[in-house]
C-alpha cells in the first residue's frame, strides 16, 4: 500500500491541460511596432505639432511616414541609465516599442494637463498591427503587459508620472490607469518650453472652472485632479450600468417572450419620468419596449434555455 502511494497509483489524476514546460516561444509577438497618425487626423497645433514634426517625417516621393529620430537612442538614456536602475542598454524590442510609443503619447495627451487620455490597454491596441477591417491581429498584437513593464521604467527616467493604482471593490478590478507627461519628456522631444507653457496656460484659462491661480503649478495640479476624478466617476458609472444591465438580462432571459415584454414594460413604468410616459402613446411605448429588449439581445431572435429538471 505504501509503495502504491509513493508511486502515485492512489493519488489524484492531474488534468491534461496541454501545457508543456519549455515548448512555447518567449519572443514578443510584435518585435517592431510602429504608429503614425492616420491621414484623416488634423495636424496638432502649437508645440505639440512641433514635437510631432521633429519625430515623424513624411517622404515627399512616396508619401510614407517614417521616424525622423529615435528617442530611444538619445544620450539621455545612457547618462541616467544607472540612476534609473539599469545596467545595460535597452533591448532592440524595447527600443522599438519606445520609439513607437512616444508619438502616440503626444497625439493622445491633453493640451492643458498633459494627461494621456488612453489607458494601457487602449494604447497597446493602438500600437498593434491591424487587418483590413481595422481589427487587431491576435498573432502580432502588442501585449498590454509590455507597456505595463515599460511605463514604470520611463517613470524612473523622469519622462512620465504614474498615479497610484486604485482598486474597485464592487467589480473587483483595478481602475483604469492614465499617465502624465513631464517637462523632461517635452524637453527630450525638443520643444520650446516657454511657448509650451504659454499654450498650456491659455488652455487652462479656457477651462477656468475651479482654477485657483491660472498659469501656476497649483492650477495644473488641480486641473489634473479634476480630470482624474471625472474619469474615475465615468468609469464607475459605466461599470455599474453594465453590471445592472447584465443582471436584468439574466433575469429576463429565463422568461418566455410575452412575460419578458410585460416585465420590461413594468420596469419602464417604474423608471421613466412621468412627463415622458404622458407624452408617449401606446404604439410608442410598445416600440420602446422592443427597443429595450433588443438592446439586451432579448428580442424575437432569443429563446430561453429549457428549465433544469430535478428528478
């Protein structure tokens, strides 16, 4: 008996999940990402456009866009390498990722606060190659984990600032994380900082709500805090609405079509304002019921699953 236990005859059988150690490739899917602003985009104004023109060059003969300079090769990274905790130079894949990411950050940065208005997942999707329909190709996509490892390193070099991670206790998921471009980032791009500050202050004055002293560091910090708070509230509202919508869909999906329509009509009666109900006739209300069911994908094309039979 002891021999059987030792050789594992009486032990639990492990599930074969098809995973084998050392058989998979550890190379990144997209080793040389590129990103250039589409032709439909208008040129950026002021120093933002100047920074983009210093980085990206359009070939007059072919009309193709290419990098004029690669910031990953800037001596700045060599001089502060040890201060940032590195012993060696960037690998070629990371250098290509940095060179592709810099123009995207400039394009997506807010002109008043220098906050990049896209989170890490959307930035990775923008950098990933697309097919003819504009969808990301899974085999050659830029994984968000690569950016998640790169951004703290850029923060150690002083090019960006990262806010603290915030946990959503209801959805049990992290809140979206956005980054802030620093003065050192713009200096590395070769812009005129005096002109950039004037442009930023004019933008802050245009968004004068809540600004204490326009043009000062306190006003920039307050504007960034307002932006983060607004984005946080918008994310919470979207997640709550999605959770409530999914709960309603599961509840109504178990009902036949007629009962489903009646339940949706009762929900509309409880939630719609009185003036909208008074101004909606019977046909309009029926169309509204069908519209809400179709939004939940519970219209005519949906049939509920058979109930579980307990013997």
